C-alpha cells in the first residue's frame, strides 16, 4: 500500500513538472500579441511582416515535433527537455541583439522555436508514459500550465517590455528558462508494469499512415491552424484600434487565459467519463470558437471583446486538452509518440500562415472585422472535416468488430466439425 501510494504521488509530481514546462513554453508562445505590439513600435514594419516573427516561432515548434518526440523516445523526456532549455536560453539571448526583422526570424523564430519544441512535446509524452487511468484529467492539468502562464505572462511581459525595453526583456526571459532544468530532472522514465511504455529504439512507425481516420483528422487540424493564432496575435491590436488603453488590450489575453484554464480542467474531467463522446466534446469546442469569432465583426465593443476572449479561451481549452487524447485514441498508445509528432508537424505549415493572412486582410480592408470572420469560417470548415474523421473511425471499428465476429464464428464452426469427426 505504501509503495502504491508513493508511485501515485510521483506520477502527480511529474504532472506538476509538466504544468511548469507548459507554463513557460506555451505561456510565452501565447503572448505573441505583446511581442507583436512592441515590435510594431520598435521596428515600424508592416503588420504582415512583423507577425512572421511570432508565427515563425510557432511554426518551427510544430515543424520540429517529430524530431522532439523521436529524440524523447530514444534518449528520454528528461534529456530532451534539459537540452531544449539551453536552446531556448540561446535563442532569447541572441534575440536581444536584434537589428532587423530578418535577424529575429532566425534567432526568435528558428532557434527559440526549436528549443520550445524540445521542451513542449516531452511534457505530453511523459504524461502518456505514467498515466493510463485519469489520462484526460492529467493532460488537462498539465496543459493548464499554458493558460495560467498566459494569464500571468501577458501583463507581465507587457510591463517588462515597456519597463526594460526589448533587448533586456529578451535577456530576462532567457534567464527564467533555468527553472525548467529541475522540471526536466523530475521527468523520470516509467519502469513499473502499470505504466504505459513508449517505443524506445524504433524512431518512426510508418504504418500510422494506413489509419484513414487519423489522416482525415490531420486534414482537420491543418485547416484549424489557419485561424487558431489570429486572436492571440491580433486581438490586442483590434482593441487598441477601437480606443482601448494598452493595459485593457493586454488584459484581453488574460481573460482568454482564464477561460482556457477553466476549459482545460472541465473538459479534461468530462473526457474521462465513459458516457460522453470525446469527439463530440471536441467538436463542441470548435463550434463555440467559430460562432464567437463571427460575432466579433457584428458586435464591435470592448465589452464584447472581453466576452469573446473568455468564450474563445473556454473552447480553446477543450481543443488543447482533447487533441492529444483523440490522437492516442485514433492511433493507439504504442504509436502515440509518432502520432503526436506527425500531427503537430502537419499543423506547422498552416499554423504559421494564419496571423500573416489576418495581417494582410487588415492591410487590404483596413479592418480586423473581416479577419475574424475568416477565423470563424476556418473553424467551421475544420469542424466539418473532424466530423468526417469521426465517421471514418466509427466505420473502421464496426468493420473490425464484424471481422472479429466472423473469425469467432469460423472458429466455433471448426470446433463443431472436429467434434463430429471424432464421434
């Protein structure tokens, strides 16, 4: 009993460490709007070109997912997380010596983005290794770190950049990554029989592409990424253009984070209920994002933007929590690392395009309203494709059950024939 209690306690400590990793990595990634606003003032380039700094970092993070998950399988989540920490520090320090947007594309976009990937994805894989029951809840708690990080870091980084300037702020943020080293040390590999082991030496299982439901799901994710980052990057600027004060605009990301924190915990708990469909829960979140984004263009007041930020956050929490849960459901535990890596890799190509497209829409129409209409349409389209993935998965399971039934019937018939032959 004492050993079992100790084992369960260590698992929740691992969950807490994953929370901290998500707090810093995803939290800083989600305050792209703060960096975007500061860069507009400092460098004075077009909004479309400026948006590429944060968008490229997000794209590299996703693009590097297969590398991060494969290295985690080979060398362990602990080693990869610590290595990623030092890469993040390097990217932040180099970014502090910026001279142009092109320089930041490399230092902040590529180097820091790569370090983020090395820290971010092991925090998902380590949860999968140590949790079989309450997996959705554990994922929900871990990814709450991202929304809490957004809540804290949104006004915090806004104050930091305005108090110390862009260069010193990058250096200070780089130093904060040192906290991830003890978190990485907590990411011990699973060794007990109750844990779910990941493949160690097989880097990639290509049979995953024979899973038709997973392939359709990938298409849905690629579509969703065309609009996912638009609120994070452009919501603050929309509020400022409407006359809101800078601190009011920055608080919108905090309101979004509050909604996301609640959504991740609530939907993480609900997803563990056998009576509820995880796919239906996920699609409900996507529908909420689509409808609320559309209304931004209709009811253009600051109070509505606050309501929109909370609604988007709540539904985004559902999306973030259930995405790895659905991937593991579609591909199975043994292929989860490959499925997670390839899904984020697929999303990288369209994720980077969303904010610049919204920026170009603003440059052309001189209004963000059309950009948020575009976001609503993208999420509705992605939701429709996700429904197809669910149908394909249901048909595959039905076909598999029918095949098993036929095999059992054939086996029973053979046994009857054998008995009659003996008689």
